[in-house]
């Protein structure tokens, strides 16, 4: 998984267009991707503090060796050269998969970036599914660093509608966390 921040001279729409098209094509030139989901931030829902992102990447591989082969192939295809064209920063994480897939076609995705202890199961109105990808390792890069941004886990909450997010139980759950309403784009 990776946290992405857009260049300051781009709005979220321009950032999303480049990511969804040009960058997705470059990423897919690397071999071995099992799944590739882009999570475009539609709206900040919680107190983001020093953690402000415009997208969250989910890439799945069969194993770490396959992931390393993809990285080499994607780099040769121009992956790293394309990043500065639309991003100002990226932080990458190797995680243990735990987030649930979309439970229904009309489900709304909310993601939180967690530091410290992961929250327990939620009993929220309209919650359809919940899970957490726990961080195993963090990758620091020499280029396009995001500074203080960090994570111990990525929580995914699927809800039956955006109107639920205004309810007190949801407001309490999202308060004090970096929480985002997501437009999930499935590339692979």
C-alpha cells in the first residue's frame, strides 16, 4: 500500500485523471500484479493533522519476490519518472491483508490511516463490512518523501450510504483519525 499526495499546482481532479490513466498504464507494465486498486480521496472525513493524502494505492502480489520483480519492471517502464508529473510525495508500506472486498455494488468506501493500536470491531449504523490491513514494514524513499506521514494500519469501512457519515456514531468513530471518503477505482 502507499499514501500519495498530489502536486500543489494540481487539483484533485487533475491528479486523479493522471493517476487513473497515464500512471496506471505505467504501473501495469511491471509483471506480476495480482490486483491493483486506486483509492481516490473524495473528501477528508476526520482530523488529518499532519497526514494529508489524495490517494491510497493497493497493489497485491503473490509474494515479495514477485513484488520485487514488478518494481524492477515498472522502474524500467518509467514508473519513477512519471511520479513527479502528478505527485509531490509518496510513502509505501508492506501490509498483511485484512480489509474486506466491496460487499455490494453500491457500498461506499471509507478508509482510515491509523497510528498505534488498531480499533476493534465497530457496531455502526449502516456498516456493511470492516477490516484492517496491518503494516509489516515501511519503505522510505529518497525522492518524493512525505515527511512525517506514517501508519500502523489501514482500516477499510464499507457503509450503505454517505448520509450515514453525518450520524453521531460515525462522527465519533472518525474523530481524531485521518479518515477519507474514497472513490475506489479497480485497475486490475
